[in-house]
């Protein structure tokens, strides 16, 4: 046979085109896109289905050190299993440099955790928490050359925050080496001021987390990051943008001609700060299930984020999957969590639900086009982070990373059907129209109808080259 696999009768969707076509797959890559492909060892019938590029989730946290006694709820096997079931074929977690430690050693140790334990491909970003002369002078340039071409910096969190001078030095290094920088834009001092004030007033329940990080905390940090990026002349990605105030900073920067990229997440489209009150549960800690940073805002913010998706403020939608178990001393209900919201680990699970939520709320409800959905969930992730033209679209030569999508299927999201290591989902009971029915990674079926069929060693850890596609 000419092909290992033919996918027949589906509607192929890319960021720019929608066409009726068959796909021929050979040796894990797309070898033909044609009206009719017959000579294949195996055939899958995709009639009535959309054939989409597999989801790329370029912002997920897996098995990341999270503070004393706190354990993330996913390892590579469970996170990539959940990702595959949710229609994804590549995820990008972070190797975190603990302060005082070697970034190189932390990265190699993290990669060793991933090797041989992934259902789908993984590409690793770095988190730089301690930009010492050795890190800036040797370790980071060497890691970038090895294929770790993107990293994240934080403007908050005791263990991760960089001061403005450190951010400038890291930006400068990224500019020289051609690396991509992601910025967590929330101001350390504004959060501390608010946190201490709320604690003095006794407002220590999980909802205090939202009060401690009003939008101006994000707006102020976004503005500062943009100013630093302008000074150094570096394009940056502002990640997990939650509302209109940070969006205004991004639009302002772009109007000045600056290259500022922006990401948002499903939580900012579907959750609000009110959820941190626990949705009426008797359990006073129930709101901890929704504690993430930045916190979800309000319905006006949700509408603003939708406008940003429609108008192009946002180029990518990631999950920011950062799972902690709820009913567990190593997670949300750790021994200090009841003392103050500040001890509730930040982050929510979402690796398996990102695509169905955005498809349903976006495409099925007519807010964004199918092509825009593909661009926001796959193509632009590949372009921003050096995976394009290997991944992120459908065409001859691309990896055969595909999701067969039933646009009409109705499902209700529920923890019982998810594959992650967390013990809850923030979207329990959320109804969606449109569902991934099969995930194909490098030509192999890895998930089908909610069952993960592939082995947990089929995915590879991918090295990238610097700026395969120049930033827009
Ligand atoms: O609350 C969140 N988002 N936790 C994950 C870490 C981060 O800042 O992205
Ligand atoms: Zn190395
Ligand atoms: Zn962040
Ligand atoms: Zn994150």
C-alpha cells in the first residue's frame, strides 16, 4: 500500500481553509491531501466529522515543584493521557529552576521525568527563577542551543519573582539568543499589600484570593513588562490574560508598534471570581477549587476576552493546566489552607477540557469561526514556539497529529469521565456541543471515544530550533 493510514471522508480544517479531503499518512507524517485516497493499509472513516490539527497546549504545568508538602496532581503519564483524550497531540510544560539551583541540571532532570512516559509529544519550556551570571552567561545560551528555545519569567510569587533589573537582563539575553519569553504579569508588591490588608481584616477564605489580585495588579505588571520589552526591543508573550485592563495595555503597546503577543485561557471565558465563594457548597473551602492566578473576573471581563479573541488581541488559548487535588493535604486543602487563601496552591486542571469548552462556547455559539479555533488552539502555538512547520497544521510534510471532531455531539463535562490526576474539575456539569472523538498522534490512534488507547511511551520530547518562524 502507498499509505499506512487513510483518513477518508472528513472535512479538513486549517487556520485558513476548510475543504473536503482525504489524508494519506506514511511513517507518522501527512504524505498526501487529496480528494480520494484508497491505497492504504488501514482506513478510518471520518465522514460527518471535522479533521483538525491536533490541539497544541503551549502552557501546562506537569510534575512541577510547588512548595513544601504541595504536590502537583499529574505526572507526565496522567497529564498526557488526559491531554490526548481531550484532542491534543502536543503539550508544553515547564522545567522550573529552583532558586539557588542550576537551570541546566533542573532541566535535564525534568526531561528525564518525561522521557518514555508520554502518550503524546512534549516540548519543554524553562522557568528562570534565578538569573545568575552563570545562568545568563552559560547555562541558558547552551539550553537554548539544545532546543529549549522558550522560557517563562514571573513578576510575582516569593520563590519565582524577578525584579525589574533581572527581567531586563533576561529579556536582553533572549533577544541576543533568539529565545521566546513568556511573562506572568502580576505585580508582587501590589499582591502582598492587598494580601496583608485582607488578612488583617479577617478575609482569609478562598474568595480573598480574588480580592488580593484585582485587575490593576495585572494591568500594572503588564504595562511594566511591555515597557521593559520596548526598552530591550524584544517581542514577548503575556500569558493568561484575564480581563480588559491588561488587554488595553496590549492594544496600546501594539498601537505603538511593539510586538506583544497574548494568551488567554478558558477559565477567563467561563468562570468568575464569584466561583471562589464556592458556588453555594456547604464546605467553606469549596472556592479553593477555582483559585488560580490571575483569578477569573466577571461577566463583563468574559465579554471583553471574547472581543479580544474575535479582534485578534489574543493569538493563543492555552489551558494553564496546573492541577492540585482538592480533598488532599498535598493539594488545595493542605494544613495551612484554612488559615489564609495565600496558602491555597494556585492553579486549576484544564488540559482535557480546553478544546471542548472553546469549541462549544466559541464555534458552536457562533462567536469565532472554525478556522480561528484551529489558529487559536494549534497553529499559532506551533508558530510562536518553534514547532512550525512540523506541527500546527494539516498539509504534506506535517506530523500526522490530528483530531477527529464531532461538531454536533453533546456532552456534559464531569470528573468521572476525565483522565487527569486531579480529583475534581472546575467545569463539573458544564454542557458542551462538539467533542473530540479520536486523537491521532504521529499517525497512531492514541485516544478514541474517551478511552486512551496508546501506550504511555509513544510521545517524544521534542527539541526545537530558534525561531523556525519569525514572530509576527
Ligand atoms: O494559578 C496558576 N495559573 N498557576 C499556574 C502557574 C502560573 O502562574 O501559570
Ligand atoms: Zn543538555
Ligand atoms: Zn503564570
Ligand atoms: Zn501557568
